[in-house]
C-alpha cells in the first residue's frame, strides 16, 4: 500500500517533526516552511516469525521503504488473548556508529545535527527536541493496524495484553486501541489503576484516569542509533477487541482494498 509523498509537520507548539525524503527539496531555502507530515503515507506489513509460529511483527514503513517502527506480538489460535511482546518507534540517530550494532536501522537517515543545520539555515530556531518522530502518531497507527489485523485474520482474539513503558506509549495505545479494561502497576507503587467497571464512566473521567496513569511513567528514550529503550518500570495493560461485523469482514476479504486502510 503506497501512499502520498512523505512530508513534514510543524505542530502548534513549534516542534518540527520531519522527514527529509523523497521529492522534498532539502536543504530548505531561507524562509521556506517544512510541509505537514501525512500519516496516510505509511505502509504496513505483518510478518510471521519463522522460528516461533504464531508470533508476528507488524512494521510501519515510509513510502521509500524506511522502517518507522513495529509491534511484536503473539496471537495463538488456541487463545482468546493476543500479547504484545514489544513496541518500538525508530527515532532519528544522534550518531552513525562505527560498528554494525551502533548503526541506525535506516542508513539513509541523517543525524539530528544535520537536520538542525538545515533548519537553522532556513531561519528556524531549533534544538535537539525539535527533530523527532515520537509525536508523529506512528504508535497510534501501529495499534490501529494491529487491531484491524486481529479482527480480520484472528477472529478468535477478544483481548490484547502487554506492557507499556513510557507515557507516550500509554497515550498511543489509548488512542489506537481505546480505553483499557484493565491497567495495573505490577510494582504496586502507586494507588492508580483502571478496572473494567471504569468503562462505564463519562468520557472526561476516563480521560482523567488515562492521564493520571500515563504521567506516572517516564518519557520515551532512545540510544544514539535511534532505537528505543525499554525501561524496567512499566504498567500492564489489557484492551478488549470488538468483533468485526460479518458483512464488514466479507467486504474486506473480497475487495482489492488493503486490509489496513482506514476510511
């Protein structure tokens, strides 16, 4: 599923989330504004693990094939619950590394410092926090695609469980999978949790619960190559997956439309 040209985004806070790729003409000329990044530009692919059956990786790609992130998950046919093993977003590197393990996943990615120089030359006031993929909404899209995949390919799955390690991941999961039926702190260090009965609360109260739990987690962090770290501290989260109506499932299976494309 190949979409429109990858473009860039300047959010209301002034933060610049960007990708210097494709037909965009960079470096920017003085006074030239970066373009808005379009999430419809993403391509998704699910790959089953050759060594471990019923374990999968859902990739998000840019149109040019660069990997933006993934979700590793297991979805046994014998269970009603899928488990997210790990979720990762690939950030821009701060260094290229001289050995293989220190090199970025996408060799085409320039370093943050190179992007900063280009933006500074175009008249932007920027620092390291200006160059990031974290707030693009890639995590939200990955969770949405995971949900669609399970609804269509794994109708036996009714729930998704997994650990959430950062506040950004907690919000992305909430936006992509909806309000959890359960969110707990395995360390029991905070008197905060979400239970199934909370699903009956007004939307503003549910949003408050999500915000309070997310804020107890640290921010997402990355190594110099741009690969995300997984801090020990985490919450255990469980979401319910609604069954896809049979007529919608039939429509997806008999059409040429990509199974993951949103209306």
